[in-house]
């Protein structure tokens, strides 16, 4: 794979279904590749805004007026003003049993309001009255329910104080309505009684016991639950047996469980009503009783109880804020939308905010269908292939989404928008495609059997002007199809990107948490600076991502001309829009990791990949031009080492040996070039700088050319072909790789060593466990999403700078021999919690303890300091094997050895050489094990 391609793929993530930026569209349309002959164009195009993003068709086509938005008098949600949406929303509100607030007006009163008052509730897409209406609604909610705050802040008093001191700090979790406490703690001598209305969840995993309204239930703690240490089980007596009905909601159980465990709280109650579906959540009412012992009130025992009970009430209100029948993925999708609107509202236009807010006004079926379709591949979906048991009326849901411009439909009639015929052909089966090819292209013959080949054959034949005929045949076979509109897809892509702040996570992260397959660490989100200062920065970043996707697709299709256009466009964007001052070393007000979310960062990745493309085609002049631009405009970046090395190599290819040497010498003195890149440049200077070019040896000559201890062993190879991974027969005559063969050698002839093939993995795990508290410490702006497994600055120099005192304190403890104790404590407290670099399954605690004990405090502290100061440069390239042995069976005294294993045709990379020399300097015993076939007789 080309250097930089894998990094670009991770940056792009899930490919977008349509390009929204004018820059990307112009890039694709230069040769007509955006639609081409595979595109059937009808009367009208999709509406787009000035930013190139269609916004839910809020503006009618042609000269029609804008769609109005109205405030629902029942729930105070902004909904579209058309009859269908208003009636559907009111029916849903009334069906859910929502009651009118005292401060709200009836529909009759709204109809007879003065004209000026009506204008504040009927909001057009670009109307300035929208902010006024939202402010009034917010004030009404605060008067009735109290101030709004986030779930995290409700449960954390320090967070509440911070937000009170600085109201501009956004929350990490969506806002909830804080209701006043209705159940006060009465002063009684013997016991306190509290009522709690909550739900029984997790019904689908329990026996289908017939429930009765008013049936008695009680709760017990389930301390051994592997998925949740705070689990509270709901039981009932059925035919003389204790039967499990489900669990209390996880958020509620988190704060109710300490009351049960330590405050002797007993909870009993009854079932309030039965759900429509037997597996849906069941509403219950609990009576919680606590017996007060002598001296509890004097000792502050009661005060602790009241504080915990207040947190229980807040958690319970949060759990009840969603309808009982809501699906989990539907709730997660709402959470994502609300969180982004709360924390990134400045990045959306008024139209977009209203459009996102209108999602909650859709019926449950429409919401579920939209979420389901968004998580599928698409872009087109056959109606005959859409079936979900939780969607009661599929046709009504599709009709509602069409009326609100969330979906477009495709049928046998005349279409009012353009679509890609290749995408529609992709929904057909192979047999249907073959049938079309035989009917329409019978004279030309069709012998392909793969779906991709059939589609390409049909599209290539459609260039003869038979597009209309082909369109009719395809639509007849496909039937009715629907797709998410390009506007909705663009907005949801933006929302998801802002919520997760990376391309590798999506809505499936919620599912993994709900299933207990992954547990994210706990940390405090203190946000003082937004990732994107303004909407223009975000649009530039999205535009760059789209250009990156086009280039990635062109490489897949071997379209070098389109790749060249992307490279040149990226180069022009860098020259035109980004000055040297922007890329200079960061100041105290601008953190280094913020650059990862800039258009400049994406374009620099594109140019890095462009260098690899030009080098592959031996276009070294073009490669050196790009490299000079990158080095000139990027003052402080870890990639400067790679760029400098490639520039020196390419100049040598062009015959400019003196200039190549000067570039390498300058790179050696660059403080941003470290580890393997610096080692490669040093060795390059020594090779090119021989007399008569240079007569004086540099000071680092002895270190760079230092000999590394090498051990040679003989193995019986299975294959000896170039390009294939070497396989050998082990001591037991079983096939194994060179690393396993080396482990067998060191276990027997090599000195009775124990060990594992770990490479960098075990050291990343040890570093993560020892530095856990530092990694997840409260540092402003480095945690902005609840799904992070590391701070955003881990791969930058800021990680060490911002935490220097705490890191050095831990390194001192490690140096003094406390590493094993710290490791055990961290393992017990955090086992199973996701953390960058930590592999819980691969490395057992026994191996980690042995490694830490035998390596020793001095060596381990030096290694951890390298990782803390420059994690990105030193997190790869460590030796393959970690070996250890104890002296005379004494677990307190041992020694360790690190071994890099090389096969017959392998050699050390510069990164591996840099690591081995660094380890030797830190006091490690490190060597290279060379495996060779037996000599020929």
C-alpha cells in the first residue's frame, strides 16, 4: 500500500454518498465523471443552499414561499407548518398522554393571537424571530422546571460550580430538564419513606411471565453481574417461586445501588400498567424505606443519604424523559442530535438547526425508519427489502419522511430529480441484471456472471443513447425505491462527525456499550475552546474530506488523471489559503491537536500520498516540489522527518547529491525530527558525506553506526521464496513463524527464558496501565466526546507539557520500584475499560507483572518517559520478543531481554534500529536474532 494511503482511509471513514461542496463537485465535473452517461436527468435538480448543502427542502422549488415552522402548544417543539406534519405531531402528542402546561396556549388561543404574537411562533427558515421564540420557550421551561443542566453536571457538584462560574462552557451530554424534588426527606425517628416511579428494562432477556397491573415487585442487588457492577434486579413471586422480570435502568442503578448496599434501603412496589408489547419496558412505582440507626443524623449519615437520593431523582428523571416504547437505537440517535445542537450550535445555520430539531416531531415509526436506513449502505433501498418488526406502519412512515423531505422515492413514473443509474442498478439481483441484459442487449450477448461486471457492461452499452429505455426497464424490475436525501445525508454526516470527532466510530458504538461489549473510561469534559471556531472552518474541513474521498476512489479505480487533479487542487489550496504563520509552533491559546481538525491537515495528508504516487511513477521533480511546499509551510509536525528523508532520497534520484546531503544534514538538526526518521537521516549523512564532499565526521557517527549484538540460529524452512512469509519447522516438527522458532530456541538452548511475541503491544499496555490516572486526568479541551479512549493530545508534545509534574511524579515511583504495585492496582480498578494501546485480552496480568518485575524500575521509567514525551514517534518498532527469567525461582529477582527477530531476507528498519539503540542506552539487554536456513551440503 502507498505510504499515507492507510492514514487517509482512516481519516475519510465511511464514504459519503454524495458530494455537497462546490469544490468537490467542480473537481468531479471537469471530465463529466460526476454523473456521466450512467446518470438519467429529469426535469428538476435537488435544491441546495449557498453552502452547497440542501436543507430538507425547506425552500420550495421555483418561486414558492418558504415553509413555515410553528411551536407545538402541547410539547413546545418546533415543527414544520404544513398540515400533514402539524396533524401528525399533534396526534402523537395527544396519544402519548402529554398534558398542556399552564403557561402554554391552546390551539384556539393561538388562532386568535394578535398578528405580532403569531409571528413569534410561526418561524420561517431564515427568520430572525426564531431566536426570540426559542428564548421565550426556554424561559417558560425554566420557570416551570428549573434551570437546565447536563447529566454529567447534575451528578458532579464540581461541574455545576464550574458551569456557574463560566456559563459559556458547553456540556458534553445533552441537556435535561431539572425538576424540583417532590419527595422530601421527612424528619422521623425510625424510618424514611420515598416514592420512585421508574421502569423495568431488559425484558427481552427474561422469561415471558404474565404480568398484572398492581402486581407486587421488589428489587435486589446483583453484585456479580459481569456487565454492570451496579445492576439492580426486579423480582416478583410467581407460583411460589422468585422470578426475574428485568432490571432497573442503568443510570438509575448507578446511584441507587450505594443506597441499597450502604444505607440499608429496601425497595418494594407495584406495576402501574402494562406495555403494548410484552417485551417493552414496564412502568412501576417503588416505595423505598430506610431504617435510621442511632447517631446517623449526628454523624452526617442522613446528609450523605440525601445527597445520593437527589442524584437518584435526577437520574430517574433522565431515564423517564424518553417514551416507554422508544427503541434504544432511536434514543441514541436523539442523544447524538441533541448533544451536537447543545455543544456545536454555532456551526449550523438557523435552517439546519430547525431541520435537526424537527426530527423529534416525527412519529416513532418515521424516526426508526430514518435511523435504520441511515446506518445501512444504500444509497437506494427497495421497498420490498425493508422490514422491521418495531415499525408498525412502513408505508405511513415512508410517506411522512417524503412529505418532510427526509426521503426521496423512485418509481415507474416520471422523476422530479436526477439520480445515478449505477446506484439504482446496484439494488437489483444478479438474475434481474442478467434478465435486463438479455432483453435489452440480446444482440450483443452477455456472458458475465459477476454483478459488478454485468452493471459495467450495461452502463457501457447505454452510451448509445438508449438511456430512457434502460431507465424504464430498470425501474420496472426494481419497483419502488427510497433513498435519504442528499441534504439530510450531509447534515447527519456532519452531526456524526462532530459527535464522535473521528471517522472510525459511528452509531454502532452505542450498541457496543448497551451490549456490554465495551466500556469507555470515566473522565471530565472541560471545554473552554471549540474544535471549530466558526462555520467557515468546518465547511473548509468537510470540503477537504470530500477531496480526499475523491482521491481515494480514484486510486481504487487506477484513475491517475483524477488523482493528479486532487493533488494539484490540494497544493493550490495550501498555497492560497494557509500561510506559514498558521502552521507555526502553537502558542498557549491554540492547542496542537486542534490542527487535526483543519483543512490544512487533510490537504497535507493528500500531498503526502501524492508524493508516494509521483515516486511510484518516477516523477521525482513533482515529488520534490510537493515535499518542499510541505516543509516550507509546516514548521512543527512529526511528519517532517518522513518528508525530509523522502526529499533527500528523491534529490539523489535526480542526481543532486550535494543538495541531497545538505537536506539530510539540516534534517538531523530539526527538533521535530525524531526516532527512526532521525536515525535514517544520520546514516544517510554518513553515507553521502564521505570525502571529498565532507572531510569531518559528525559527532553522532559512533552512535549511528554502533554495532548491535546479533545471535544466529539455524532453522528448517518450509519455503524459501521471495515475497512469501518465511515458515519453519519447529522443535516439535510443527510449522511456525520465525518469532515462534526464536522463542523455542531461547527457552532451551538460549538459556531457559520465558517470553512472548509482543512487539510494541505489551509496552503500550504497561504504559497505559501505569499512566492511567494521568491519561484521563482533568485537562481542559482534551476530552470532548463520551466515546473517547484517550485524550486528543496524546499523540502530540502537549501531552507531556500539560501534565509534566504528574508524569514525573509517577515516573519517580516507577524508578523506585513501585511499578508492580501500581500495575496491579490499575488492573483491578480498570479491567475491561477501553484505553488507547491497552490490550486486556492478549496480555494476562501474570505476564505483565513478570515483565515489570524483571525489567526493573530504572529501565521501565526511561521507557515510559520516551512514550510520554513523544508517544507518536515511539509507539511502534519495538523488538519482537520480550523474554524474562527469575534467578533460582525467586520472584523478586529477575532479568529481561528484548529480541528483534529477522528471517533470512529481512533487515532492521531505521525505526527498529533507533529503538534498540535507545533501549541499550536506557540499560536494557537488547539483541537481534537472525534465523537462517542450514548451509547447502
